[in-house]
C-alpha cells in the first residue's frame, strides 16, 4: 500500500533510528504509526508470539517502549495532555477490543471547556507551526511529556517518550497533521512527507530518500 498523494508540507522526523512504518485499518490515509522491531525485523516485542495470542505481554517488553520523541517542527505547543494511564499489557483479544472502541465507539467529552480526547489517543502533544498547520503526536507514556502549552519548541527538542496510552493496541507513536484546531470537529488531516530518511529495499540495502512518501509496511531509518 502506498500513499501517492502529493504534499507541500515537509517535516523532520520525531524519531531516531530504525522503525516500521504503518497505517492500520481505521486510520486516515495521512495518519501514521511507527513501531520498532527486533534485529531480525520479525517481532515487535521480546516475547514469543504465542504469549500474545493466549497470554499477555507487558508493554515494557516492546522494543519501542520509552523511546524518545522529538519535535519535528519549530512552533508553539497548543496542547500538552498528560496524566492518562498506559495500557500495561497487550494480548490479541484486548487489541481487538481497543481497536474497535477507537474506530467505532469513541465519542469525546468536554473537560474544562474543550474536548478531552485522551481516552482514545492517550497522552498527546500538538504543535502549531508558523505556517498554521498542527503536528499531532499521540499515545505517549504517562508522565513523560516534557513541554507545556504556550511553550515555543525547536526541531529536535525532546517532548516525551513512546508509550501505550489511550485506545492503543500496542506501544507505538502516532503522528498526523491537522489544518486547525479551533473547531476540532471540522479539522482536516493533511498530507505530509518527512524531509529525509532511508528505506530498506528488497535486497536489504538502505536507500536514501528525500521529501517523498514511503510505502506502508516498509522499514525506515531516520538520522540520529
């Protein structure tokens, strides 16, 4: 699956190192997830796969758990929402339930005069750029967010770490761009690309890419 939409918005990566690039069922086509894998690129966690089907796997056993997240843009933090507990474990049936709730049942409620979307997206940060679009990163680890609303941030500044909060089926980082957040119900998800990264080709060789949209399911590597 490949997103062929053109985009004029280019941002830096919020992550470092090697990640798998995903756009699961139920996601907007311009909203993406990133997960880390084992050295052989066959597993997202350190346990046997049968434990995911018939037992449980602690969130801390996932390779991306606690990985640092950086601001991919210069801008102002307009949302910094922490305090939502992480899902402490995963298994197949719990994942199905969480995915269903997130995709079909979630309805945000008002809290302190604005929508509280933490039950769905968990702990999250929104950064508004000078160009007016908003970068949204979600499912951060509870208590890890390092920035406050109204704070100016620069590219590469640490904003938190990867967690498993909200209706998250496993530890990962979610990212997408919005056109505005004054009226969340009318907010549009915008297409975007990452400025530079490498992609693992079919010959297991890393190829440099620049300002392009990569194939969903591919392995990508960001400069450290």
